[in-house]
C-alpha cells in the first residue's frame, strides 16, 4: 500500500526568533486520552525533556502539548507546531500500537511531505532486543515542508525507558554503544532540511555527519 503524503498550502509563518543562531526549537507532544484528561500524570514529556537536557550541547527550546488520542487533534497539533510555531523537530510519544485508539502514525503521515521509514525501522530493531511485542509498534517519521520552513517529526514509544533506548541506542556492559539510537541521525537530517546546526553530548549520543558537513561551533 502506498502512503499518500500531503502538500501543505502556502503559509505566512514568521520565522521564530532564535536566541542563538544554532538554537533549535523542539516540539514535544504526548498523546494520551487519560493523561490529557487528568486521570494520571503524563510521563512522556518529562522523560523527553530530561533526556534532551543530557543529550544536547547546543542551545535548544521546547514547546509542549498534551493532547488526546484523536487523529484530527494530533494532525492539527503537528501542523501548528511546524507551520505556526516554527519547530525544527517534533517528537511525539504515545498512540503507536495496534489498538483502535492508536492513530498517531496515521495522523503523522497525513501531515508529512516525505516519509522517513528508517527511523521506525531502527526503533523497532532496538526494542526487539527486549520484547518480541516490539513488532506491534508502528512508529513513523516524516518531514513536513512548507515554502518557508521544514521540520522532522518522529513518533516515539510511550514508555520513558523505551524512549531513552530508542533515542540513545543500546550499550554493552562497558557503556559502549553497540546499536546506534535514532538521535545520532537527527542533527544531520535537520541540516539537510535547512534547520539549525545541532551539537550533542558525545557521552550520551554522538551526532553523525559526513566530514564535509561538519563545522566548528559558533
């Protein structure tokens, strides 16, 4: 089956004001009916924010959204974060399983202009090292492009432990990365779509770039 990706309409977005030329604006979206209605405390956004705090070495700023598991709401939130807020990267958590209410992948694909299947493939490969039910996960990633801006949108798992593992990768007993996490490829992807230059803390995750794409920090 071929996934039909959208062609966004022309927008009049004003570019976000950055406090530093390399500051990246990141949208964090937690998708949960119960957490958004106050039944229990959301753990997805705090886990993402904590991990980014250890992983990023360049300036960053976040916009957060806690929303219900509804396709129209998810798509509208992603569009708003990219087209209006100007996020360069959007990370979602939750709603990627096979249950009837899990519609995050469909809502994400509906607003993308390019699908990036490698992200989902690598996340499932990492999770399969822990549980066979990782094959039930349906995370996807897309690039959303408008005439003025582009952003990478990635669906992550719902559990904080799985979020860290898929972003960071797998380590051996000595702490050496044996299976790279998906975040190693994120900074270069952001480069390629015209976003700010992201640097990472090599003790957590090493951003991979071809030598020709590497530069000194500003």
